[in-house]
């Protein structure tokens, strides 16, 4: 029989209830990738990215643990990020059974609800002060921010490249982290039935070159047959997913024509030492 408490004790001695186990039936309801999805939005970043982004949305697969990031300039653009997520991941809208989010207005609005209803997606919204039910998404946001911040500090990259660092961190975690249902396999192995080839991934912020067609050179005898810069991550830029290289003035995306020196980090050599507060852009964001 439960212990009887007076109303005063109930009101004045309220405590947070114990978190439910992460292996509940709800989190194990999916039988395939991207059927059950956790989502969270992070921002507003103190400095906009080089592509004018201020927020990033993360989508986490409850079955495999895979992470996907989309970037937006304003909160009310989340619906466009969700559409891009469906297109990029190659997911049929009706395939998503459940979307789990918090009570943010980017999720709770008429256009977004109409889209989810059209796709027959069950939208589960967590109760107030019970964000632990979205632990997968919130943990993913924190891990991505920590990884991106570490890579930017290591390479001394300008702050406006933060969204490339976030995207690259998501890619690295997908190919190296164990999946949820089989700890002996990585997420990449579970989804694609093969190991990822990490030997072709340049170290972050290292010197990299992208091959240029000789026919485009003004002087085919003396001009360099490559564009030079630093590797800023595997990400999507101008609709192309690939290796991104930048010389600060432009960004080049390639899928195969890249060469790199893993020991040379130009930004780290040319910039002044890290100052207190620098690269705090990712840690100072409002969630």
C-alpha cells in the first residue's frame, strides 16, 4: 500500500521521477532504418555560417543510431529541412512511422502537422520537463557540437565554417560508432553491409587539392592543374555531397578528385594562437 502524504508534503517535496529505461518497447518498435526517428533543433548560433545558417536540425534513427543533419537560417524553415532530409536519405514519407520531438514551434505548427498527417506519420511530442524521452536526439546534438568544436580548435578554422564541421562530425560518427541493435557492427556496416573506407578521408583542416581539367587553364604549361585549400569536411554544398575544400574565398566540392597532405594544416600555421572565448560559437548556442 503506498505511503500516505499530506498535500503540503506533496507540493513542497516534489522530486524528479526516475528516468525510464532506454530499452522500453517504444524505442524498440522499429524494425528497419528510419522508421522511428528522434529530432531536435540546435541554435541560434552566435555567428552565422558561411552559408548564412544559424540552426541545425538533427534526425536520429532509433533502430540503427544513424544521424543526419540539416541546416537552416531560421526556425520556421524546419519544414524545408524535414523535406530535404526525406529527399537526401531516400526515404519514402509513408515509411516513417513515428517522429519524436519536443514542443518547439518549429514542430507544432499547422504546415508541419499537415505534412505529417499527409505522410501518415505518428508525431509523439514529449511532455514538459521530460526531455529525457528525447535523449537520443539531445545526446546527438551535444556530441556533434563537442566534436565540431574540437576539430575547429585543432585546425584553427574560422568560426563561419561551423556547419561544415557539424556535418563532418555526423559523417564520422555514422561510420565509426556501433549501431544500436548489434554492437559488433558500426552504423555504416549495418546499413550498407560493408566496412567504410576511412583511408580516403583526409584529416580535418589538412592541406588538400582538387584536380582541375587542363582545358580550363589559361596557361596549360605553367598553371597548376589543381585548386588548393584546406579540407573542411564531408558535407553537402550547392546540392553536391562530397569532400569540401576551401581557401577562405570559395568552397569546392568533389567526390573523387582530391589529394591531401595529412601533416600540413595551413590555418593552424597562419593564424594567431587560440584566444580565450574563440570557437565558443557552438557551445554558446541556445537549444
